C-alpha cells in the first residue's frame, strides 16, 4: 500500500467517524461517553493523517 493510498483510506475512515459523531449527537438516546469516545477516535485519525502527511 502506497503512502498516498494509506492516507486516503485514513481520510475515508475519518469521514465515516465524522458521520457517526453527527448521528450520535442527533440521537436523543445516545450517551455522552459514546459521543466522546467517537470524537477521540476521529481526532486520533486526524492526528495520524497529519503525521503521515508531514513525513511525505
């Protein structure tokens, strides 16, 4: 897997997690812990994307 394709895959995962956060925030039955955990996953993906992009 090339570096560019890896970054693209991470961006796609980030977009999916972003939609998941939005869905959780809209849902009246979601709990704050689930939202925070999902946001942390999203941030971790963003950080990984930035680290890889700066190495290239």
